[in-house]
C-alpha cells in the first residue's frame, strides 16, 4: 500500500511501488568524497573515483584486491562504503531480499594499505548480516544478524554480541518488524555514537503481535505455514525500547521514554550532535501528535523538547527527504536543527533551537517543500524541490537558511517537467536528471548555482529535446460539479478522429501514498498492456483526486482523513462524469484499473458508480480496510473502536452487492502486504449476491506478483485479453 519514492521513470516507479524494489536502500545514491569535487562508483568489479569537472576516472580499488583467497573471482559489489579516515573499504555482497529490499547479505572489509581482505561475521549464517557500518575511528564494524547486534574488532577479528543473543523473530534488536519497515521506512535500527564508545539501538517486541499465517502450497509436497508478525488495524503496536550499549563492556542502559510504547511509535532516533544524548521522535497511536525528546544516555532520563499536533496526521521524515530516515539535520554545531512541518497549511522548513523554545520559518509562501536535497550551512542556503505553479512537476529551488532570503529557482526555465538532483556536499556540482511525459530522461552534470552544464558541448540539449518531443501525453484540468479542480493526463489513439467515440481506460491509485498524474517520462504508459493501447484505439487517462500527496497544500492532502474509499472515490467518479461529456468518449466503454490502493479504488468505483464504470481490473486490493495494517490505516482513518463506520463505509466489500459490470480480480496468495484473505472475503460477498466475475489467484506470489517463470508475461496477457474482450478498443 505505501512506499516512499524518488521521482524517476514512471513505469519503473509503478513496478517498484507495486512489487517492492530488489535493492538496498541508499545503494543507488552517489557516494561523494568529503570535499564534494569527486565521487565513487562501483564499475566492472572495481571502485572508481570520478573527479569533477573533467570526469576523470581513477581506479582506487582494482578488482584484483577484491578476490577472496583462492576464489579467482572478485566480489560482486552490491554496495560499498569507506571508513571515515578513508583507509578501509566495506563491501556488501551476496544479498538476499527481506520483504521489499535485499537488506541482508555478506560483508567484507579491505584494508587499503595492507590489501588484506577479510569476511565479517564468519561464524554467522551466510547472507545474514544487515546494515554493517564502520565505527567512527574505523577500527570496528557493527552489524545485525538474526535479530541481534554485533561488533567486530578489525585488528583481531573477534566478534561480540552486544544484545545478549536474546533476539528472535519476535524480539528484534537493531532492526524492525514488518510494519515499521513498510509504513515508517525504518530498517537500519542502530547508530554508532560519534566517539565510537557506544551503540544506540531499537528493540522491537513483537511477541504480543499476532501472526498472519501465509500458506505456502507450492514449494514442497506438504504445504507449510509462513508466519508474519502483522498488527492489523485496531491492534496495538509492537512496543519499542531504546538501548545504549557500551561497546567495551556490553552493558546496556535503557532510555526511560515517556508514554506507553504499546500506544505510541518511535520512528526516529539519532545521536544529538554529541555522544552523551539521543534525540527521539515519538508519535502517538493516531500519529497526529509528534513529540521530540532528548535522552541522557548515562542515566536514561528523557525530557520533552518540542511538540506538534495536527487534526489529521503528521508525516515522518521519509515523506520529505526521499525516503531517508537516518540522520538529523543539525545546525550551528548542534545548537539548532532543521525540521519540516505543515502547521501553517504548507509543508515548510523550520529551524528549531536545541531547547525547543525558538523556531524560525525558513521557507515562506503558499507552496510545499517536496523534499530537502541539501543543507549548505557554510553558504547559508538550503536546496529543496518544489513546484509552486504546477503540482505535476518538480524543480530545484533554494533560499537562505537563516529565513531572511527569497525563494530562488535554480532549475532554468525552458525545461518544463520533473527534475532530480544529487548535489555535492559543497553545493558546487550536481547530477541532474530531467524528463517530462513526452521527453525521455536525460542526465547531465551541472555547476551550481548557475546550473551550467559541466560539459559545454551539451549546453541547450534539454530544451532542444523538449521542443522535439512527440506530444503523445496531454495534460488537462477537470473541474467537477463540487468545484474541485483536478489534474489529469490523457493519451489518445494513434489515428484519433474527433468525430468518433472511443473507449476510456482510467488508471487510478487514489490514496495518500502516491501520485499518478506526474509530468515525467512513463506517465501515460500502461506497463501491463501487452501491445500498443494507442494503436488499438484506447484513450488512456489518469486524474488526481484530493488526498493524493501532491504539492497542493495541507488541506488538499489531508482532506482524505477518515475518508479513504469515499472522498477519493467521489472525486474520481465526478471527474469521470465530466470526461464522459467529451464528444469523443464512448460512455458504454469505460474501464478502470489499479494495483494495491489503486485496486481498492478500482473496486469502489466499479461498485459505487456502476452507471459510469463498466469494466474493472483490480490487483492486490484492500477489499476490507479492517484487514490492513495498523500504522497505515490508523494514520489515515483513525482507530476502529472510535470510528468503525468510516472503515466499513470506505471498504469495497461493503458495496460489492452493487456489481453490474465486468470484474477481473487478481491477487497473489503469498502477499505479505495486502493479505490474500482480502480476496477470499470479497469472493464470498460476491458469491452471496450471485455476482459473476473472473478471478485469478497467483500461487505463492507476493504483492508484486512477479515471482516465478512466466508470471509477468501471464499477468500482462490476462490483463490485456480481459480488457479487449470486455472493453474493446477503436473508434465508432
């Protein structure tokens, strides 16, 4: 249901959003050198430094140095990092998937001076190490394995368990349970102190959380149960603890954190710009009250620093810093920190003093900060993404970090669409990516703040490509009878004849986790359709309802609070009602499809507005909101014991009896995210009311329905065949 994503090729976004990325968080980020004038990449089995501005390449670690003794083959580099002093290299390899990401694997350390290459955690099971990181002085590495935190001395090779080997599937040290990972972007759950003497870590106790039991019937003759600790909406969270362990003695001091850990969440914990205090963010059960605490690591005493309340919900850092949860943005040597809030109706950056008594608004105006890209304290600037005039696009801006400056657009004019940047630490260079719905992605290196290409021969390349693009995707706005104006895109048939009427296929998501109407390459592409929708005579449309996370202000986004399955569905249907008035639209051939939250929207549209939508294809949908996890559903819908009717009235299963059109429902039986029970509950309801439909279960496939040979081809064939038979293309 939920995922925090960078803006990039939209078809890939859909693929990642629906199935989860087989990647390690952060593995695709540029690894800048400290001074910011060069960066490192893994290339052909080697580590290469690339110097700017001439892009000169220098091999700093040859593949010969990355060959374990006797193997004759270099390590396959999945990710890497250097120690703080640059004298050692940590290599991540042999990775395995944990739910969405391949966050467990093997780690090796290379001493760059002696060329000694050694594997960490040799006594641990293969591919069981997670989130390994050097100590600040580079003499040790800490990692988690099988739910415990270990530290390994690089001089002698001795590894010690710092958490007493008490970790189990249900008692998790140094990482997180399923729901924290899925809904709060929490994965790496331990932090070295700046002086390297202590490690602070989360302990999540899921013993009181019920297991959802998935049944694997395909991988052996006898079926077996796959349990997932999964708190359904209405169930209390897994209690948390924060421990600070002395690396030398193994003694742990637990922090004394106010409020009941069975009724709150702790999504963020970092060292507070020193080695004596931690800074924590705590959310209440409804996630509409945020408290920031300081904890003394010697005594565990915890004091309230700052508090904020919202009548709907409060976003975590992953919503406004590209999914990155680690790190705290300290200023003035730890006397202040940067924070993001929607308290004035827009998502803005603030400076908050360490004692919480003073705050300064940094970004000002009626616009949203989409994400923070760089805080350049030395030059008194903060760089961030925003789009004040068009919520489908994204540009780089900057303003003075002291709050006394004006909004400055860094991205040049003449490049309408979506831009992404990886800024160097000194803000002198950036890797710049650009695309729009009709222009394929292009990347270049630019100098900042003037935004001049590093390679002068490419000057003017992007505007030229924009002008030359084939404008297949059209953007439009539609205003409903309720006065709600929504953005949309449309792709018309290849040989469009305005005197004829064509079928419309709507693509929907509709919930607070993602936008569909984005001016970036891939918008307008149906990645499940086997063929060419334009050539086959379809109009393909997506419109963005209220509640989508578009940069249109707090009111737009949070109007969906306690209204999922109603407000978003009404907006979509009313937009479709206006579109049906267009003279070239055939109202008898209207289809809708979506995945995950989009599958839920598809069902609700088909059931609640059968006069509009004639055919629906729903994949991996939440059919009953009472079956999804507590963090997501309670954040956006409240707690069932207080407002159960909202959950019932927003669930597709409530309206299934109204089915009149054609329905294809698809679900993986091994879906750990949106459980297969949703499908069977919906099937029972449709059967009860004698409704005919087509159903396709994919055995033992996860939320993305991609595992197994031929799966994606079969899904695409099934989808396309059903659409063509029940909503045939072509003008009439």
